[in-house]
């Protein structure tokens, strides 16, 4: 009986070591992008994506938002999810109504990065492109993230934005 237990423990340790080594060899950075056509002009889209206080009303993944003191004259806020986790964001680029770059500012998370939003006029509406420049620091999370969609969060965000704007 004891030999089976030892084999299981050794197997788990070896598996953990392999996951850690493989994760350490994987790249830290990734880039993913999504583009969506919207029926509203850039100014309306800009107003929706920069009114962070309203996020809980249209983003199902956000329970609450606390606006923090601006940095370099640009917005900073903390989002709390329905799961209880919080992430702080700061706008790095804020060029109404066409270009916004937001970055995760928390240093204690296993991930980080930025979202680059570009809004362009398109007929009577607009086109929004979101590019995620993501970073995964933890080797185990790097392995796990290989099995997850790199665009799922952007897809959910764009679906919610379209519903908010009545573009769905």
C-alpha cells in the first residue's frame, strides 16, 4: 500500500516539475486582436468605453468599479468581478474619440498587459479594433493558458458593447 502512495506522490512531483519547466520555456507575451463593426459613430463608442462607472450596468463580468486618482491626467480605476477578484487599470493613451490604451497596473497578479482600442469611422457607424498585448508571468499559468482562448475576454467585451450600444 505504501509503495502505491509513494509512486503517486513521486508521479505528481514529476508532473509538477514538467509543467513548471515547460511553462518556463513558453513565451511570456502574446498578442490577439478582434475587430467589430458598430452602428454608432466613434464619439458614441468612445463615450461607452470610457465611462468606466457604467461598466457594471452592461458588462456581466464586472460587479463594481471604483474610480481612483488620475495618473498623468488620465483615468485610473479598479474593477471588481463577481468572483471577488479586483484588477486596477490605468489609461496610458487617451485620445478621444479614436484611441485608448489601458494597462493592468497590479504587480502581484500572475498576468498583465494592455488593451489597445482603435475606433475608426465607417459609413454612419464605426469600427472598433481591440488588440490585447498580454503577459503571463507564472509558468503554470502559461501552460494552462495554452488551452484557453486568447480572445474569449475580448469577444465577451465586444458582445456586451454591441448590446449596450444597440448594435447587436
